[in-house]
């Protein structure tokens, strides 16, 4: 029975009835060896849990309606070892620090035979993908060169080449990379170390644990908490700040999963404010929580501006 009840840390269960969890961020986030502890209380939100051994056996033998995913097989762009330093770097940039950002482009699941199942792409048509601007120029430039609107380019695409880190080069027919899934992540400099520290993780092979595809929906809160600490400004003003949302290098807040569940978790944790992606506001329509303000934001700057208003 004890074995059956053990959690499997790399198998993640998440559905409509899986409870959300609020995690303290201040005092647990470390950036370049320094503990980030701004004034106020700061919380990030997650949803889902590790699958139990018994549940995994049951699902294998009899099937299960509860979806689960193997965190060892997900995109590298959602591993904490990359996503957390990137979010901290974005917070440092918002506080005025000169922190350059790079870019990872990962393509998965090709829809044409002959391409790698998963590929990190370092250049397109000889253009190095060193940052997001280079990526956007590379993916839009060939259509502009052809002088065709998107619909016409799809009907008569121009082939382009892309290169992998090992030097292998492939030709794609266009108008997009021949993959069903393409993920990008703005990356921090290699010498910037940042991550959330948990006591239980200290007993695990940490590098292995941090390389699991655990998600990056806490990016907004890592960036915001880092900004609050480094700027030295008391933007919390005595409040408990919670939130969820991915973050891009330009500060754009990106969509996440399990938003209603995370909102309920924030309320249970007695948060005063919960930030979330403005593009998902319809998912919280009609939901109200006494004592907690639901604040949709499009950018990191939106969240900072909202917090800096006088508390009434």
C-alpha cells in the first residue's frame, strides 16, 4: 500500500477537479546567489499534482479518464532551469539593469517525414536566431521578399533552410517550419543564475528535477517579484500579491492553463490581488472573490503600474 501511494515526480496529473496550489515566492526565489525578499507577500500559483504509483498502474491496466503527462518528454522551453532565469532577467531589465536576452527555438512533432522529431533551431537561411527580433525577421522576411500576401505565399511558398546546433541543415518547403509545435523562449545570459528553492528539492538530483518540463506559468510573478526587490520600491504596500502568466522578453504576459482553479487557490491563500493574462479574462467572467481583486494584465509594466497606484 505504501508503494502504491508514492507519487511519481515526473508524471503530472491535471484536470478540472485537480486542486490549485499557492506557493510562497519571496524568500524562496534566488537570483545570482541573492535571496529575493521584497516588502509584502508574493505568491505564484500552480495546478496539478504528481500521479501516484497506484493510479499509474490502474491507468495502464484498465485505462483512465484522468489525463496525465510525462514531464521528461515536454519542451525544454518550459523547464525551470531555463524559464526561471529568463523571467528573473526580464524583471531585472524592468528595474533598469542592462541584461541581454537570447532565444531558444524548439520545433517538435514534424508533419513531414525526414525531419527530426525534436529540433533546436539556431539559424534560418543563414540568419542566426540570437534573439527574438532575429527570429521574427527570419520568419517574416521570406514572405516579404516574395512580395506575396500570406494566403498566396501558402499556395506558392518559397523553400528555406534551417540549421541545428550540431551543424545539420534541412530545407523546409514553407511557408512555416514543418512542425506541429514550435516553442520559443527568451533566455537569460549563461552567467545569470536564478531559481526557486524548495527544501524537498535539495534531497533530489536538482539538475534532473529542474530539467523537467514543469511549465513557465510563474514567469510573470518571478519577473514581478524580482523587479520589486531590485528596484527597492514598496509596490506591494502591505498587500499579498498573487498571480499567474508566462512572460516574454518584451514584457508581454502570455496565456496559461487552469486559470479558474488558480484563482480559487489564490483566494484560499488570502491574496489581496491576483494578476492574470488579459487575453484570458473571459475564463474568469462572473467569478468574484471577496477581498481579492482580479486584475487582467497584458504586460509586466501593467502589473507594476497597477501596484504603484495609491492604496485606497
